[in-house]
C-alpha cells in the first residue's frame, strides 16, 4: 500500500513523516469515538485531537527531564533554551520567506536549540563561569537574534508570531504533531537507556567521574534532551511559559515523594493532570492554553505543599523535599 495521495504533492518532510500521520489518523478516530460516547465538544475537532496528543506527550517528557534538572539546580536552563528555540523559529520563518525553503520552523528550532544547549556547556567549560552565567548569555543572544529577524519583517515574518510566544491549541498542525512524536520517542528512549548514568552524574559528578563515567558527555546529553523537550512543549506552552512544565510538576512531586523514582513518577502524573485540566479549561474558557496549564500546575503545587505540611504535622516524615532526595534513595532500585 503506497503513501496517501495528498503526500504526492507535499514536502519532503511530509514524505518522511507519513507513517506518523497514519498513527495520528488512528488517534483522531479514537478521540472522535470517545467524543461521541462522552459528548465532550472539544473531542469533536481535529485540531483538538492533535493538541491533546501533544499535551499528553509533554506531560511525560517535561517532568522526565525536569526531575534531573531540578535536582542538579538547573531549573532555569529550560527558559534559556526556550528563548533560543524562538530564535530557531525566527530563522525558519526567515529562510522560508527569503528562499522558500519549505521547512517547518519547529525543525529549525530543534537545530538551534540543540546547538545552544551545547554552547551553554561549552561556555561553562571554557570560561569556568557558573552555569547561570552561560545560560544568561545564551538566553539573551537567542532572544536578540529572534527579535532582529522578526523585526526585519521579510515576507510578513511578524504575522502570527504570538503563537510561538504564547502557544496556541488551534495551530498544532499534523506535521508539528508528528515531529513532536519523534522528539517524544527520542527523549523517552534515551532516558530509559542512560537512566543509571544520568542519575549517578546528577547526584555526584565526582564519584561518577572516578568510576569511569564520561561526565561531560552526559552533561551535554542532558542539555540536548532538554532542548528537544523545550521545542516540543513550545507548540502549546509558548516560549514564555515552556520552562514551567520542566519545574513546577517536579517541585510539586518533591513535596510528597520520598525517593527519586517516586518523585519522577509523581511529577509525570501531576503534569498530565495539569495538562488535561488546562487544555479543557482553555478550550471552554477561550483562554490561552499555556497560561491556563501553568496556573493549574501552580495550583497543584500549592495543594501538594499544604499536603506535605499536613503530613509533617501528623508525624509522617516519609515525604522529602528536593534537597533531601538523593541517589541513596535509588541504591536498591537496580
């Protein structure tokens, strides 16, 4: 059976991604059936099917990587890479306008964000500067480049830029959803394969280096995975709010979790809850999805803080904050 007919006149990207388009079709058919059974209006539209799928993937990817980042005190790296991803989007729009390249701006955002992630590590290693200094430099440079390219307004670059700044449920195309599925697979598979090494490096770089683990390589791997998550989440969260999904669910989980593993699993559950409720409220309330999702995530954080305080008052000391969760909690896991 050949490719769908609409791909015969499509871009090379579509030709590569068409198996994922087929999966998206199955997902859309399932949600349409579910919408018919439940009567939920938001499940009757194709763009919402894609938005829900993207949201669910983000709910797994963001806390999966964010748990490592928060425990390494790199919570702000997501914000830095989000601004460089914005520069990548601007580069893609500019090239499409000038030379009619026909490439998705999200693909150029992936490339620029990953290069920026490596640049953050390079600046830290070459100058002995603290990570927050290198992140600030890259963040400023990335956003400056993006604003300059947008201000050129070549071919109407400034049109629709709000969707990249704030995210938009209705602009998640099939191509972007397919790209997100690829990013999701890469991130989850990589963490599954390198989990033990990443965990070791996260909690004790010195011991990891002594044991023969290439710490520098795994540091670069982590920031590059962060770049992939940021670009994927940018579709519905926007540049301004994307970093929140890397941090807030993890901080919430740390209030009620007693080990790294339980913190990771809890953060994924809380992130999925925030995304699901946020998308629903945003749709019916006609609000910006990224902002609503973050507000729901923050509300969940407040609830978990109160729950943690209540458990402490009742004498239950099994919950641990971010500073107390350590690699020792995982010593019996593998």
